């Protein structure tokens, strides 16, 4: 739980202080490595609300896809240490 | 472990609910506007802090630039300044003459506009938009035009919040602007410039029209510059060619803008 809270805090900070092309891969990584990472979708929606126009919210859609693909990829990818 | 497995479907149910709520927020315009207003109210001070931090970091890094690079840059800037001074002299004379003529015609120009600091722009944000620290508090309205300096128009206000506003750049992908092309081999032509993102535009014109690189392109009905001609592309079999334009200033380096009301003066 603590790990998740720290990750959430770091992502919020990255959304405010770092360019979007750093935050976006972090959201995808969050969806890959964390169980049901819906905070990522919320963060992407906030970025779209701040910077996006009324046209297609690309980042939110990408985060939704990453959220849905995350569990599938996690099961299929094998990690060797 | 068992508990975690039991929690899994529950977590995904919450996730699905979150997706649905988020999609409603970002797609339903009235909900979006209300939520965006709240988000901007909370985030605007943080964006200002972020901008200040970035400026601080970049000036700190600049102190480590090598002396040789700084001397070379200094020389180049001095040369450019001399060139600009010469041009400015000419421009001042013309502006003075223009003001006198306008006065004779009974049109006294009134300086207008609100100065706004750019809190975030393209490169930092995923879209070709600017977030500016001027909002309803200084009378900004949706549709107001956004300038750099006096004569370069770069965008329009697309959303206004309490203390900030969002500006869509004219060069945003798919954004259409009516422009006037001067200096072609034929008479002046009115065409539509389509934004390509990153400060560039494209215009489709007949292949026979020749327009020199560097020619300014003006917004229709005004004497405001939108972009300058950068080049063209197209093949010999095509009756049309694409004219590529570029804004006079890189959108990523914009720090201040002037927002001018689109309402007619009282």
C-alpha cells in the first residue's frame, strides 16, 4: 500500500513538474506493474483537462487501453532475475 | 494471498467505474468545463511554481556553458542586433507615417490587450496549447485573439478559468485559418492554412504560383502576421503543391503573450 501511495505521489509530481512524455510512460509502467492502476487513468484525464482541447483526449484513451492491457501483458511477460 | 485474489475482481470493478466516470468527464462538454475549472483552480499555482523551477534550472545550467560557446553566441547575437536595429529604424519611420495617416483619417489606434505569462506550452504539454496566467479576473473571454508582440497572431483563447486561460495555437494539428498570401506571381490569394503542429502550417496552392521563402503570410482581414513561408513540397505531376509555413517564433519558447479582446470596442 505504501509503495502504491509513493508511486501515486511521484506520478502527480511528474505530471506537474515534468513534460508529458515522461509522465505518459510512467502511467503505462504503472498499469503494467501495479494491480488495477486506475489512478493512472485519473491522472491522464487531469492532464487532458488542463492542456487538451475539446477534441479527442488522446492521453486518457491511451491510459484506458494501458489499464485494460496491463493484466494481460503482466500474465504473458516472463521476468527473469 | 487469498484475500488479495478475492480483492482482484473488486479492484477491476472500481477500475471500470473510474474509466466510465473519467470518460463522461472528458467527453461531456458541460461536465468537462465544470471539472476543468476546479482542476485549474487547484493546479494553476503549481504550474506557476513548475515554470519558475524550470527557469531556475535552465539558468543554473547556463552558468556552466563554456566561455567559447558564450563568446560565439554573443558575437552572433550582436550581429543580429545590428541588423535588427537597421530594420527597426525603417519600421519606426513607416509606423510613424502610418499613425499620422490614420490620425488624418480619424482612426486613432488605442493600445489594447492583457499581458499574460505562459505557464506551460507545447513540449511540456501533450497538445499544441498554452496555459496562460490571465483569466476571468482580467476580463479574458473565449475567442479572444492571442499575440506575440504587436503584429504576430499565434492563437485564440479556447477556455477561460478564474485565474488562467487555455490558448489553442493556430498551428495546432487540423486548426484552420484563413490567410492572405502576397508576393506571388499572380494577384494576392486568400487561402486556408491548416495547422500541422509544432508551429508549422500547410497551404495547398496551384503549382504555378511561386512564393519566395521568408514571405510573410497575414491573417485575413488584418495586417497581422501568422507565419512565414518556409518552403514547398509536391511532385511535378500534381497540379497543386503544399506550401509549408512556420510561425516567426518557436511555440516552445514563448514566455509572454498579449491577449486582445475579440469584442468590438464600445
